[in-house]
């Protein structure tokens, strides 16, 4: 039989080892949780990068969309109705559909209440509509995947 002092020393050693093992296990669990959170954060950032990486090129393409719309409107005003205009409309529709498939959506402005997050005021004039109502859109605004890509340039009512 072993002396009680030696037995207590071994038991204390075993308890110390158990405590150390629990600390290691706790540390391991924390590191695993941190790593999983890191992986989720990286995946989220990667998805955000993918959805907004095209924003610069789409912003530049909006000028082409504006020019297409101006050209088509001028043809409609001059009442030109031939195959060339229909061809241009088809090209415009295909081009715009492509941009929409990338997440582009127009910002609705006319008859809406002024929203500084979506609209940019160009002018304020007296009108019959309530103060702050958008009465004219100078340039269309667009959102890309829920974020404003270009603010709508608008004229708002100053009231009566």
C-alpha cells in the first residue's frame, strides 16, 4: 500500500491534468467557433463582392441606357415608325433585360415623397402637390441589388 501523501500527490496530479484537459477542450471549442464564424464572414463578404463587383461597369452603361431612351423618345415624338426604330427598341429591350438580370432596378420617383437616400433635388418649385412631393424626374435613378447606384435627379414641390 502506498503512503497517503504519495496517493494525494497522484490524485492532485490527476486533477491538474483533468483541469488542463478541460481548459484545452474549452480553448479548442472556442477556436472552432471562431473559425466557423470566420468562414461565414468570408463567405458573406465574397457574396457581397460578387453582387457589387459589376456596379462600376453598370454605372458606366447607364449613360448608354439614357442615350437609348432619348433616341427612342425622339423617334416617337417625330412619329417615325419603321423597321429601324423597331430594331433599336429590340436592342434596347435586350440590353435593359441584361442589366435587370444583374440586379438593376429603376428608382420610382414621380408622385413619391422626396427621399434623400434615393433622390437628388435639382430644383424646388411651387406646385399644387404637397411640399416635398416629386413632380418631375430629370434623370432616372437606379438601384443595384438593393443599393443605390445612381440617385434620381428630381424637381420637388415647394407647396402652394
